[in-house]
C-alpha cells in the first residue's frame, strides 16, 4: 500500500500516506481493518 484514498465530509478526497496510516494504527486500542485485509467485507 502506498496510500489510501478517502472521501471527506466536504465531498472531497484525500490520500493518506502509508506512514500516516501505520502511525494511526499503532496508536489504536483496537484493530484497524483496511480493504485489503482478511475479514474486510
């Protein structure tokens, strides 16, 4: 994964860089499931 595109509340789009997602995931108390992960529906 090089980046993750996401829609924002203003109907725009942003791309979150892999490092940003990794840091966010490391600080969560629970699991973060991304679309490419097993268990994502």
